[in-house]
C-alpha cells in the first residue's frame, strides 16, 4: 500500500456547507468534498492556473492532481444534478499559510486581513472593540451583509416571507401576477 502524499493547500473555504434551498439538511443526502479537492477546483477552474503549475503548488504530480480534480468535479456535478448537499471537510493536507481572511469592525468600519493559520482576532486593531465579523461569514452563524449582519437561526420577516407567492409541490415558489 502506498502512502498518500499530503497536498499543500493555500486557502480554506469561506463556507463548509452548500445545500439546495428550501429543503432541510436532514432530508438531503450529503456529498463530502475534501479540502484538497476543493483546492484543486479553486486553482484550475477559478484561478485558471495550468494543471502542471497547480500540481506544483499542491506538491503532487500532474497525474495525481488530475485525478483529484476529476474526483472533485464528479462530486460537485453529482450534488448539483441530483439535489444533494455538499459538505467541505477532511482530507490529507498541509496548510501553506498563503490564504488571507478579511475582518470588519462593526464599530469603526476598519477592514484588515489576517493569515488563515492565525487564530481569530478577538478585538479590532484600530479601536479595540470586540464587535468584529469575518467578511463572507465566520462559520459561527453570523454573516456580514451590507452594513448589517444576519443570523440564519433567527427568522427575519423580510427574508422569509414571500408576499404574492404560492409554494408549489416541487419546493419552488410561483409568483402570483
């Protein structure tokens, strides 16, 4: 049996779950996408880096990179076509520490970056307040959205009501005209 080489990753995902809308997670089949599979998709499909360079960045052969990329694409396609949730977690990887995470202070509107291998800051470096948010979501249920934040566990009437709509039987809404 051959030991699996740990892939180098430079960026952690901003979200770790994706699921079809309006269907509870408990009712969905979950596809697991590993951190290194997501990194392969990010390098090749998002950043448009050639496979040989992407393989070098991840510290694996081009063939290994290609296999990881194909496996990741297969999982994403299966989840999208068949209405499955995607969980991004696990894998055999080493963090290269290149990724930066942006934080925002709600008190003074100061924005700063922190490396992803550092611990989450507890206060704003500008004003010292503890009212800080990770831009794009912090994985703790809080998301910064246009000078505000929302918690998905709390129901907000503006977000959850669909005035002038009727729910159809296939988990979509039909707009009354």
